[in-house]
């Protein structure tokens, strides 16, 4: 699917930017680079910014016009940071990315970026069926070309991945967590940390702390291990430590 | 809110990248740039890549260590493109961005990026409560530093635009949490719970558990209280307990 996405740079100026775009493309699984009128791909700067994406740079194709560069594309999406005539239908990349990902399942799709200084012209935008504007701070809305490409490619890549898993952890079963609190209670009473009259008071704070982020099974094991060690120390460990101290051995 | 976001670059190499990060920051309304150990902000390349964000570059602050750079931050989020030990809990920026935006409503939050070649070290990641990994193509997962920053800042900006489900807690400052871990380490070494050869290994699990849900100041006090009690028990408490046991008094 991503191999059906073509990035089209129209009249790019900085060859470093072309290299940076190539790198971002490869990072997000896109390989088809087209350059319309200008821009050097073989410069040292372009190659060094491309880093491990020199293959993308090398296979870039050149076209005399945007029309030719997108001739075989089923969907052509332009990018602009300005509002104004022909641009009022622009939408944020997150809204359009799923449509691009879906269209690219079946046919070539182009993502078109204008020159660094003025962006796509109205003439260029004629060839674009949809327009993306990346939301930015109004005080400095103009993104660097390669950074704009990065955001758009990232959005398409994420849309292509489909739903991203929600919570990253697998919470342990409630019963396991209860056993942890049982253990905590006896251990912390033993060392005099909990008030025997109301041990639940402080335990409640721990329930809150652990409950907030959740505990995985592994976490429960680690915590039970800690309270077992406290039990051991309370029964036997202090003797070992006391003996060592008597012998003048520095413990730890 | 966005003014509470700090971008921290750890040992950055290319001054052009620093300039590009400054530009992306200003594009997304973020101004607070911190640089840990190295990287030039006053070079021609840095200023030219920053474009209209030279003010961000100029006001960047330098720190000797990551710990100092994030000392006043309530939420510290690291970035990594590698999997592996200590990194398996990383999540995509889209999942974490709302929590960052919500936390930044109340306190300073840091977004931490490692050096271009190797990224954040395990030692650096110790200071990060959450870890972001930007989803990329497995064939070339390593994003350019400034492009990675662009994606993360973009996600936070978009999250800030949308409805923010407020995080329920006010996180304690990173330095307070570091003091908690310092205390934990000495106490848990004393009772033999941590491996003296590699105490950080298990502590890392605790960092993850506490970092996931966050700790408020009150929580930090409760936890420090627990480890102080362990210290007291290790020094004096066992004597009291042993004496009582000898006298046949049931402890607890």
C-alpha cells in the first residue's frame, strides 16, 4: 500500500531538504519520489541528509511539470500552510490520511509539496483534489519542507497501521493484586510502618498509587518479592547484618 | 500550556539539527529548549535551520546533566526508536500526547531526545517516566532527530487543540522523585533486596511502575516514609521486635 504513495516536490530549492524528505519517506515505508523542475539530488548535502535513504534519492524521477508527475495517480493531495483562495477547503492531515491510505490500496496517490519559500501556487493547486494544512501555531505557521513531509507521511503510516492499541499494559488480575496487599500488610506491620489500629489508611494510599498506572503480573511479582525480603530481614536478615557489623564488615 | 513543555536535547551532535528542532518547536508553540552536554546553538547552520525561530535558539539553556535539566519537571518523557531492555513499555506518541498536554496544564513537562547516533542511553532513560516510540517502517526505523521532534511536538499540539481529558493528579517534581529513588536504593541494598552488582535493574522496574501512573508530592512523602522505616528497622527496630518476642509478647 505505502509503495503506491508518491511524494512530489515542486520546484524545491534546498538539496538538503530533498535528502531529508527521502529519509522521512523511507522511515515511513514510502519509496516513490518525484521532483518537478529543479532541485539537486546528487549533492553531498542531499546524500548526507538522506542518510540510509540514498536509494530513495537515487531512484527519484524528474518531471518538467506537476501535471506529468501525477499523471498516473488516482488521488492527488496538495499541502499548504496559507489560507486564501482555492485553499479554504484544506483539512488537517489526520482527517485526510485514512482516505489516502485507503486509496493507495488500489492505485497510485500523490502527496505534493511546494517550494520552501512560497509553497504551492494556485496553478499547482489546480492539480490537487484535496488540500492538507498541518495545524500549527499562528505565530510561526510555516514548517520546514522536510518536517511538513514528515508529519504527512507519519499520519499516512499511522492510518495504514489501523487502530493503535490503547493501553499498553496488561493489568494483573484483581485477585493477584489483593494478595499483594495482604502480603504488604503483614510485612509492613512487622516493621512497624503501619499503624496496627488502622493499617488500611496508609495501604489505601498505596492502592491509589498502584491503581493509577496499573500493575502487570510481572510488577506484582517484583513487589511481592520486596515484601518477602522485608519478612526475611525481619526474621533472619538482621542477625546476619548485626553479625557482620560486629565483625566490622561494612554491610552493602 | 505549551509554554510548560520543555524540549531537552541530550548530547546533540549536529548544530543544524538543533536549529531544526528550534524551528519545529516554534511552529508548534513550544519555546523552552534545554541542551545537555554539547551541541552548538550559535553556529551559522543552527541559525539558518532555525529560520524564524532564532529567538528559541538564543534563549536555549545549557545543563551539565539530564537530571538537572528536568529537575523542576513533573512529567519527563523520553524517546527511543530501539526496543530492548528498559524500553519495552514505550508507547506511540498519539497515546501519550494527551497525558503530556494535560500534565502541562499544571506543571513543567520535558520531552527528551538522545544523540543522533545512539539515542538515549539506559542511564538517560532512568530519568524518564514514560517512553515514546514513533511507529516507523522496520526497514529504516531511525528518524532524523529534528523530524522525530516534529512528530512528537505535532502530536502534543494536536492533543492540546482537542478536548483534553484532564489528568487527575499533580505530579511531583522530578528532583523529588529522584531523591525517593536515592533513598530506595540505600534502604533496599541494606535489607539485601537489591543486587549490589546491579541495583538499578530492579529499581528500573519501580521507576516504570511509579512513572506510569505518576506520583504526587504526598505519594513521594509516603514512600520515603516507608524506606525510612525500613532503615530504622534495620538499625534499631529488630532489637525491639526481638526483645518483645523473647518476652512472649506477640508483635503486631
